C-alpha cells in the first residue's frame, strides 16, 4: 500500500500540504482532482522522491516498480528510433535493449573489438530468450493505438513534434507494466480515438493506478477512488468522479446543517452567559457554559471548488435556417497534398457539432474553412443568411499579449467602433467587472483567458461559434461552466475537442475525419461510438453479405419494405422526441422549483410555512424521480430506434 502520513509541504508562504494523511490500497485506481496549482503534481513528485516533504513520511511497498508519465517529456535521444525508444522500457528486458543500443552505437563509431562483438551477441541471445521480439510486437500495437502509422516506427524521435513524442513516452511507460502507475494529465496530447484506446488499456491494467486528470470521461471510466487536493488538504472519496461530485454536495449539505446547529448552540450559550454572569448563584453554571463554548468547534466545511466568474454567452442575432454549407470542398496549403477533399457538410441553425478524428487529419483546417479564415481550394463554402462567425483559435492563450489588460484586448478587437462603457459591460458579462478589467494577460488563469477570448468574440455577437480545443488550460469546474454556457447558447456551434465528456455533454452531431474522407452522424458521441462498434462487428463477421442471386423483383420488395419501416420508425421517432422533450422540460421546471424552495428553507422569512414547504419538496422529489424514470425509458427507446433507423437508411 501507499501511505502518506502527516505530510507538510510549502513553498514560501504558500502551504501546499498541511498535515496530509491518506492511504492507497493495492490495486486501487485513483483519480486525483482539484483546482490548478493546489499540489497535485507535487504529490507525485513526493511519491517518486524527486522532492522531499518538509514534514511527515511516505511509505510505498519495497521493490515496487513505479512508472511515471509527466506532463513534459523526459530526456530522450533525438537520433533514437521510435520503436527502440519505446522498447527501452524499465525492467530487465528494457535494460538489455538499452545496452544493445549503446553497443551498436559504439560499433558503428568504429569500436568493434572482439569483446564488444561478443557482448552484443550474448545480449541479443538474451533479448530473444526473454521475449524481446514479443516486446517489439507489443510496442508496435501500443503505438498504433496511440495513432502512429507503421512507417513511423523506424523514424527518429527528433522528427516528431512534442505532442507525438509524449505519445511515444506514454507507450513506453505503459509497456513497462509497473506495479504503481502515475499518470499526470495523460490525455493532454491525445485525440479522441487515442483517448478511447487509453481507456481500454488502463481498464486492463492490473497494478495500482494514480491519475491526475481534468478529463471526466477517463476519470469516470477508469477510477474507483477519488482524491480531492484543495487548500492544503487531501480528501478521499470512495468512488469515481461522478460519485465524488454527488458525495461532495451531500457532505457540504450535512456540514452546513451541522454548522447551523453549532451557530444556534453558540448563540444560546452566549445569551445564557451574558444573562446570568452577574448572579452569584449561577456562577458554577456560567463557568460550565463558558467551557462548553470554548470546546465548540465549527463544522469542517469542504473548500470552495466552484469556477470563479461566469461564462454567459449573450443571445445571438437571428439568422437563416441553414448556417453553413460545404459542397465538394477540398483544401491544400501547397497545391499538391490535399488536407481533405470531397467534403459535403451542412449545418442548420442551432446545431451543436463536434469534429473528431486522429491528429493530422485536418480538423483545425476544416474549422478555419468553415469560419471563412481559409478559402477551399476546390468546391464551395457558403454562409447562411445573416450568419456572423465567432472563431476561437487553438492557440488563443498564446496570442494574448502578456502586458495588455483585459480591457485593452477587447478594445483592440472592437477596432474603435464600440464605446468604452459598452466594452466594460461586455467584460462584466464575462466576469471582468471593476478592477478585474485592468488585469494583465500575463497573470490570468486558464479559465480567465477563455472568458476573455469569449468577451473579445462577442464585441460583435456571433450566431455561429467555431471553437478549436476550447477546454485547453481549463480545470474541471471551468470546463463544466463552459459546457453549460454552450448548451444555453441558441446559435450554432462547431467545435474540436479531445475532452470526450465535454463532447458528450455539448454536441448532438458528430463529423468524423479519417483517411477515407468525412462522415456526418446525426447523433451524439455515444451514438457515434455505437455505430462504429456495429461497423467493426459487421466487418469481423466478414461483413458484406450480398446475395448475388437476388432477383430484381425481390430487391423491389426489399426497398418497399425498407420504406414502410422507415415511415413507421419516423412516426415513432417524432413521438419519442416529443415525449422526451416534454419530460426534460417538466424535470427542469421541477428542479428549479425545488431549488427555490430549498433556498427559502435555508433562509426562512417571517411567517414561513415549514410544513407546507416540506410537503411540496417531498411531492417534487417523487415527481422528479418518476419523470426521470420515464425519460430514461423513452431516451433509451429513442436511442435504440435511431440505431435501427440509420441502419435501414444506410442500406
């Protein structure tokens, strides 16, 4: 087991850990969450011995092998081949591989003495005897899962970008199969297919896993314990991220109720002390009350985690029914290699679209073409009637001039056409009120930078938002705030993100980019994954089962039958969509009424009817539970129907 006991660590006046104690049992899969800058990475550095605590002890099992994937790449040899870098993992076999590479370099440099050649021969025999070629096969499979092509395996590490080098480092860390695996933001450099691969790989990992992540999809899929690092403390929750968020609210509610009782008791004791202090006959009782008052401690309220500031996207101006259309579009930067071609897409007003695919498929380029920042080299790009685009680049944070204030950034975007007072109003709607409008970009947090980016975009309010990796630099609370803002925006949104939970929570249409072209799926991410799984399953069953002997008449009968089924399913689809929509509205309204009643209950006004309030709350709980059950049933039926409907449509 891993034991943190009484750990204290500070940098200057900032306490990172204040008497922190917790235990990780063998085989547990731990997600580590909390606001940025609270000490999550410091915890890993203490675990690995890279830094020492100011006080306290850390105990890990003797002879336990640690694997640690950092946010930044460790030292590597730029001349080393990718496959060799990955195979030189920790462990005896990895050491053999490393020694073979060293000897091969020496021999290539002219040092080919008989002893060196003899040692190399022994090492190669040992490599083969210990399953070295199997190791290469495993390394190649891991690299393929992370998006590398077969031709990449023999390329030098120095030929790859930093993001692809980090993927190689991840493959190397996983291949070592350590007893304790530490992952610091493992999905940072991954696209959605690679995140899906990593999820499956980690689910089969047999050791103890500790993972720092802002990726809710990974945290929910993989972890069974959550540690919250916040305000110098570490709190353990016995479940994944979704369990943690529910349990945290529950603990907060109980702690606040306990605090109210403590406050009432404190007031009662103070009143009694003040009332009877002067009476000699009550002296002993007063002293008893004073001791009771001294011993009364406040409840342990959880540290505030909520996103500071708001992301309130203004209501967009009205536009035509169709937002944008690409017809047989292609794009090339050099006139030779096409980034994509034969792209046909159409987005309607209010659509929420997510573009996914491996890195290098041209997702960012497609966004720029949709935004009108690039003109297709073939085909056409047409914006709808009165469509106004708002584009956020992937590198938005890097484009902000460090010495400029938030006010300066938005004023520059306005181009002198918007009065200063209106600029301050816009900044205020995104959480930059008063003095905050004068904060320099150099000191802004990731969440503040994304809010400033939106403020800059909404100087001229768009009705078509195009966002390239908008969750970069954001912690979970800020991602959830952005997700909520996008869902409330009535305009059209098209985004690229590697955060699967963010995609699941915002988009209703998926555009998949792959080598074979671009496909559009009218359904969310889960529906898209079901379709992909069904396609793979059909392919494995040797998929294409055509009846070459089918007669013309039977084909007509089949087409008529498909048309009849489509009509029936369309009617059922409309019914279920209407039903789920009505249930969603009912649940939303009931939740809003419940929240209002809870607010009144927490701060009762004079004449407040507790009994009536409690009765109505109980009724709402029953109604919400029943409606939710109906909604889940209808949504499940609709989802199943859509799979069947699209299968018939595809045929």
